[in-house]
C-alpha cells in the first residue's frame, strides 16, 4: 500500500473572523456601543445589573460583560433586554454613526450617545431639566465657556 502526502510549504491562511488578533481579543466597537446603551438605559431606569440579569435569564456578571462589550449580545438576548428596559431594538443603535472616507468606504464608528453611560452625566441632565428656562440658559452658558465650544457648534440652546 502506497501512501501519498501533500505537504504545503505555505498553506493559505483564512481571514480571521473571530475577533482574535494575536493572543488578545479585540472588542468590536459596535458591541461596546450597544453595551454602553444598555448601561445608560439601565442607569436611567434605576435597574441593577442583577435585576436585569434575572429578567433575561443570565447572571449579573454576564450583564457586566455585555455592558463593556467583552461579550456580544445575541439577537434574542437583545430583544429580552429591550423588553425589560422598555425600548425598541433600534434604541441600542441610535446615535452610532460611521465616519467615512472621501470615497465613502468604511470608517470608524462614532457613538454620539456615549455620555449616557455615565451616571454623573445622567444626574446632570435630570437636574438640568428641572431648572427654569432662564437658569438652564445660564448653566449652558457657563458650561459652554468652560468647554470652550463655540456657540452653535454641537450644542443647542435649551428652551
């Protein structure tokens, strides 16, 4: 019996679609953005990670992983999260834009709602909203001067 073996000196390498790069896993930025939106909505509703986890059938550690983007949220889990948080699925993708090259191809996603994942930002917005209109305008003027953002650029006057 004769056995033939085919030996490839440089075997073709398939593209790595798993998210692994070398020995370290890099997180997909969209997964991080979706996780930030989950965290922001959970904060806004005052729901703990444990409570959200119990509602969708996972432990709080899994919610932590979803919120940081360390683990991807499956479609069915995202549906359950949306149900518990009282939002449509689209909520988790709102505010995500892609900067495109001049040729319109690909680019780095940009999350315009990332600030909503910070508890202090949410508290500031809640307190800001309770102020009378004149005080809101004054606070906005102070914050604008502190951030050195020109009037009319990325900020709208509160009314």
